[in-house]
């Protein structure tokens, strides 16, 4: 086992927080100051916001929502559960929307276009906005992966009629999302939100605290023994089947929408923490880590960054790479506490995947490498070294 052979392992797991951070001072440029200046509803999960958006936009089985073919499934299921007709449009292998394909799929039934900014990199949101205005349809802007990102001088999430945010993807918080109503044409909607489920918030809080303990022990001789006891990587063996199988692997059960979350609010703990994170620090560190990893992997064989440059204003969520044997690399890296993710592995069964080979390619081959602010240059060098070594080993 690698875990027994390796003695100098740096913890490169997901972000974490300590109890001391609860006493942190409020930042003048915190996460709560970032959100667009529309009507904001703080909710328990990002998908809670998506589910409620269906009511704000008066969607129904007679209406269509155009959604990107490259999707997680968790953002699609609230629409499917609500009974909306979901129509996919093409996303290219570069991760950019195919605008011509999107336009060709608009019909009289189309009520809204759903746009996702992958990994914090902006889609051509201004062109899509003009298209929506011309066709008199709504724009839903999904910024779950794009907190603190800009397109030029424009904050992502401020262009759509409705925008969606999910905080745990970008910040060490146990829960929380936001539904932002930017359009003044949408009538005010009274929405009584109830307390977030204590057991779920407590479970996620414990995970964040455990990661902080691991981070404190990182690099010590005891860490290789300490690490497997507190956190094990999840080997999704159902994703190891070949992509050409008759029935593609399903998304995890946790991706399906639970109606119990429809009227649940963000937890008090997360609301407190959101005021302590400094945007400038987070963006700077994420960009530095992304750039460093991009440079370190520039000459590596068998790996292709999804994004070859880092545009000004982008706050990258992860460093996504296209690899041939994703499952192998995922398992090897996680055995060394490197929190790589088989990004969006699995397919929502309600969607016609055979019509969108580019999206399927991305779902089968993208591995997301961490670049969050709790990693430094030493961590990034460790990640790059192991990625190159394991790819070479797999040849």
C-alpha cells in the first residue's frame, strides 16, 4: 500500500475550519457583500434555490427550460421533480456553450435558459442575455461553481433574471445557498423559510473540523497513520464501468432532490461564517494556486487542462484536467490525501445522453484538482508531482 510506503505526505484534502474561526472578525469584503443587489433568499442548499426558482418563473409541464448538456444532475433534478420539460443544449469539449445550438432549440414553449459557469470560468453571458431578451425568455444564471468570479468588470450572477449560489463548494461552511432575484419584473414572493436540519448541519460541521485536525497533522510522521482513521476517499466503483455500456451509471442518490429541503433556510453557523471570509484573500490565493499548477503541469504527458489560461477576474474553483484513466488517478491521489474529484461522474437517467457525446466525454474524463486557499505552494508542488508520477505509472 502506498499509504505504508509514503512517509512525507502533505494533507491536500478539502477545505476546513476550526472553532477559532467562529470568533473571527467580520470582513468589509465578505461573502455576503459579494452577492448581486437583488432580492436575496438565503437557503439551506443551492438546489433549494433552483426548486423555488420554478415557482418564481411560473414554470409548468407546458413550459421548457433549456439546460446545458454538461451538468451534474443535482441541478437538473429539482426541475425534473417540479415537472418542467427539460431540454438539453450542446456544450463543447472546451466547456463553452454552443450558442448556435442553444438558439436552435428555442421554441414557443421555452420559458427560460439555464446557464452554468463551470469552475468559475464565465460563459458568454452577455450574448446569451441578449438572446433571451430578443426571445422574451428568462435567464437563470447558475453560479454554484463561480462565487467571486467576474466577466470583465461584471460579477457573475448579476446578469441573469435569477441567479443561484452554493456556498460549501467554495467556502468551508456546512451548508448554505442563495437565490437572488435580479429582475424587477418578477413579482415579490412571500417565502417562509424554516430552520436548517440540525443533524445534517452538525454532520457537515464535524467533517470540516476533522479535516482541520488532519491539516494540522500534515507532514508529520504520524500523519500516514492518522489520515486513514479520520477520512477515507470514496471509491465510486459504479463509475468504473466502461462509458459505452448500454445503461450509463446513475448519479449518486444524494444528487436527487429531497422535497424536505424546499423551505429550509441557511444555518445560523454558516451565516456567521460567511461574514468572516475575505474575498480578496480567497481570490488571490485561488488564482495563485491555479497558475502555479498550470505551470507545473504544462509539459506533463497524458493530461490536458480544461482551461489553458486564467482570465482576469476569474476565481477558479478547481483545476480541471482531462485524463484518460480518471478512476485510476482519482484513487491513487486520494490514497495520498489529495482531494481529487471524479467531476460529475454519473448520468441523470431522465436525459438523452446519447445525443450529446461532447458532454459525455467531459463527464467521463474530467478530474478536478484542488486549489483552495488553505493550500500553499508546497501543497501544489506535491499535487503536481504525484499527478505526473501516477500518469507515468499508468502507461
